């Protein structure tokens, strides 16, 4: 009964979305307030019905209702409760339901908090949201119904893929989807602006908080996915340049560019056409990401099932939305009036520089990810484009960008003084040089690039500190002035500095973990000891344990440093009888400061020894801490009064040329 | 400076960065792509010795030998030809005889394949798509096994 209720709620949501697809547009055309207002109610009702559908599926999972095919295929009575919740989206159908739930949440948020938007703009935004929603409801109902019943009810479920039975599943997909789908708001705003044929600085002010929110979630989602892969897949890597990872990186790069270009538009009323294009491209890349992952054209951890009808359907959605919005852009963008002028050396130009490099880096990732697909389609040759390609193209493009990061916030709007800014960055430069020299002195020239990487990371971090120091007038040496200035500094300025600082932190982690990490692969017998980077790990023996839905064999290791015990590590292998004895390796991690020891198990050998893989990863946690702090910077910026979602209207509105 | 000049500077520098990126992409594509080969391809000497390639197929039943010091040997088959593979390190959890596998490495002059990376599937039901295609081509594919794959990586240096 509950499953049918959920199915029915989803159909009702589709009906509402179809109404919302046209009524606000007509209302906006005819200036009919009632028709425009209708969109608010339908958006809220849509959210209510999708939430009901989602709750129904969750209920089926928690109650282990195996008459629902989706539950039977992905759940098990013995599975811990948290995984019964998370496995709702640990499969294709459920994850699409999560996708539309988040879309509906965002639609409802616009309806609730968009009170300060001009009525026609709000109506059009909600209509565009509904176009997207209708397409995905149809996709779910026609090709991926999560509520499908089985004729014969099985006694036990087939269990969730053991690799997904992890806390990571509770965080990674919802965060990632909040990011992907959050960009749909920027997209809807862009399309609505194109429909109206007008756009102004206030538009950017409305779009920015949504973009910021989506960007924060995507940052956290990617970081969580990376950390999950790091500890779950058992070989210590944190980024594989896997097509599916690239699918999430591309919207992040475009979204980061959008965040920066929207600043120019808001402050200087410039770069309008480009910002609109970026908003469209960012969400298009999110859709492409969904397509790559869900259609089964790529093979990865994320591929749940492969049904050509689904791939075709998503491809169709992709073509309609990307093609349609780009065509609309080509048609209407020339109507948008050009904005303020700026000199080649200015804050605007610095942000253009940022956009140029981010967009180019995004394009190279795009080429590297899709080239194998296109080549196979054209010639039938099967190739793979791996990490070397991305390191060789992405790296050189990111270096100038990172060098420019400290300059941007210090340059003045309109016309800047590069020489003056360089002088103010002397201290940051000195910090970077000292760091570079120190790394050279201690580590020698085993890797030439690494000291420069550390130097660059320090430069970015010190540059962010310089930015704040300049703004609060640290040189005045007067606590009163500093305190007053710090309190008066807009939160968005703090947000910028914190996020830029975090970028340096992440870079430092990446450089350190990939350059100075050590690795040992060795077969050990009980009572033997292995040494890595000054740590001695002695293998004490094997322990057998029973988990809720698996059997576990763990190896007990005692870790010593200079003779004293500092910890215990128990990497294990889990066997899941419900999945025909599929096994997973659970790596053991020992955190020392921000560095980690990483230990995972291989096979048992005939002579009683066990294969282990051991890594020392110096400063590795900085990679994800940096991402966390980056998102924190976004949150700070979001809490800025000026950008708050319900912020009052700006005092002066610059009205651009009306439609046609 | 006029609007036109400023725009020219903007467009000029954008084209510069794009040209740089295109040069980077082209040069690294030439060096860092890896072709996928079936055992038949390798047996027909389609891959030059020493060149980095991927080999995909099934791990032949009864071919797996574990040596000392994490050295392993197995044969990859597509039902037509078998290629001996040697690998040093730890194989993924789901690496088994009779299952799909992708090995990345190079062909030795003697015809043996030395792998430095072994990818196996991620789930007991799935098989790498490339392997499915290879098996279909040789007519050894049975529809009972589910298509599609999710490779897990195992790397050794």
C-alpha cells in the first residue's frame, strides 16, 4: 500500500510540475498576478508530494518490504539501520528519486524565500525549474520506477553492494546532488533572464547565494567522495581521474568560475553575457555528469545498472536542455546591454583571468573524459585516458591561476595598480621563498616540482592573510582600529580570504601526500615487523569476528615509534554471505596530526603469511581539511547580510533594456 | 583605451590561453592514452613490445599461480587465445579465476604480459564492458552473466 502511495504521489508531482511549466510563463507574459502566484503553491505542493514519495520508499526500506523490487535488490534484514536509510539512494532508481527530491526542495525554497524577486522573474524561474522537474519525473516513472512490485515476495533481500555499506554513502551522494541540482537554480535564473531579455546587477545578487550554496555542497560532496574512495578502495589513492570523478569536477570548476564572474556582474554590472553562459554551462555539466554516471556509458563504482532505454532518455533530456538553453542564449543574449568598462589591470580583469583559466581547465577535463567515448564511437578503438594526461594538462593551467589568486582581492575595481599590489604581497612572497628553500634544504632535490608546489601553497595562504591584514589595517598596530575594522569587514570578504587560504591548504596536502608518501607491499607472518617512515608495525596475529551481515577476519598490528607503542591498527577483510561471499577490504588508518598511516590487507598465502599494503601519507588530511575550510569560507560569505537569500532589495536598480 | 582595444586585449589573451591549452591537450594525448587489447590482439602482435596497453579478458580457470614475495602469474583468455600475465603486488578483492579482468602494463618480447595494474570488477554480478565486448566478439559470451562493470583498481609500483 505504502509503495503505491509513493508511486501515486510521484505521479501527482508530475502533474503539478506540468501545470507549473506553463502557467507562470503565461502569467509573466500577460502580467497576470494570479497565474504567476500559482507557481508558488505548485512548487510547495510538488515538494510535499516528492517528499511523500521519498518517505514511502524509505519506509519500504526500513520495514524491509521485499515485495518492492528495489528493496529486494538492495537491502537485507540483517543490515544495520543506518544503511537501510542510506541504501534508499544506493541504487539507480532511489538515487534519481533523491535527485528530484532535492530539485523540489530548491523549487520550494525559491517559492518561499524569493519574495523580494520581481514577480515575473520569480514566475519564470519556477517555470524553468518545473521543466527540469517534469523531465526527471517522467524519466523516473517511465524507465526507473523505484516502487515496482515483485509478483512473488522473496523472504530475504539481496543486500546492498558491500562497498556501499559505509557511512560515506550517507554523506557523499546527498551533498553531491545538492551541488549538482543547486546549480539548476542558477540555470533557471539565466534562462528566465533570457526569456525576459533583461538582466541587471540585482540579478547577480539574487543568483549568487544559490550558486554559493550549491558550490559549498558540491565541494563537500567531492571531498567526501574522495576521502571515501581513499579509505574504502584499499590502495591509498585519493583522486584517480576516473571519468565519474571528472563528471563531478567539471561542474565544480564551472561553478567556481560562475561564483567569481557573478561578483563582477553584481559589483560592476559587467560580464553579463558571460555570466549567463556560465550559469547555463555549469548546470549542463551537472546534467552531463548525471548522464555519464547513470547511463552506463562509463564503467565505475557508480554504475548500478545498465539499461539502454535509460541512457537514451537521459541523452534526450541532455539534448533538449543543453541545446535548448544554448539556442535561447544565442538568440537572446545580443539583447543584453553591455555593462561597465574596466582596464586590463583591475579586479575585473583578475576575475576574468580566473574565469579564463578555470573554464580552460574545465575544457581539458571535458576533452580527456569524453575523448575515449567519441573515439570508440568513431573508430571502434578502445582507449583509456589516465592520470598522466590530466596531470600534464590540468597542472600547467592551474599554476598561473594559483599564482594570481592572492593578487585578485588586492586589486582595485576598474583600474588597479599591479606594482602596488606586488609590493603589498612582498611579505607573502618572502614566506613562500622561505618555505621553498626549507623544503629544498630538508628534502633535497628528489622532486624538483614539490618545493615549488609547497612554495605556491604558502604564497596562496600568506596572500589570503595579507588580504585580511590590509583590510583591517594590521600595520596601524592599534588594537582599537584593528578591532573596529575587523568587525566592520563584510563577511563576504572574510569568506573570500578563508576560501583562498583553504585552497593553499589543499594544495599543500596534495603536494606532500603525492611526493613524500612512502609505500610498502610485503608478505608478513605473525610476529614479524615491518618499518615505514620511522614507524614499526608488528603483526600480532589474525582475529575472527562476526558483524551484523558479514564475517570479518582482521589482522592485529601494534604500531611503535622509537620503541613506544602509539596505537593499534586492525585492517580487515569482510565476507558477505548474502552477496555470494563477496568480500571487501577495510583499510586501517592511524592519524598522527594531519598525516596518516594506511594499512590494507591482501591475500593469504599458502605459507601462512598475509599480504599487506602499507602507506605513510604525510599531511594527507590537509587535502580534505582544505575542502572543508573552503566550504566554510562559502558559508561565511553566504551569511553576509547583503547576500542573504531574503536580503532586502538594493536601493538603486539598474534597469537594462526591456524585452524586444 | 577604447572599448574596442580593451575587447581586443581580452579576446587576444583568451585565444592565447586556449592555444596553450590545445597544445597541452594534443601533446599529452599523444603520450598518455592507453589502448585496450584482447588476448587475440596481443597474440596477433597488435601491440608493440614495451608499449603501454590494457589487456582484458577472463582469468583462465586453473591458470593462477602464486609465487614467493607476492609474485603472481595467471592467463587471460578470450576463449580464442591465452596470454600469460605476470604481476607483482596485491590483486583486488574480486580477482578470481573465471572472472573478468583488465591488466595494464606492457608486452615482453617473449610474448608474456607484465602488468603493473590489475583491475577487477566491483561487484559479483558485473564485468568490465570492454571484456564483455571481447568475449562477444569471440562468441564466448553467455547472456546469463549480467553485463556491465565497475572496475576496482589495484596498483603496484
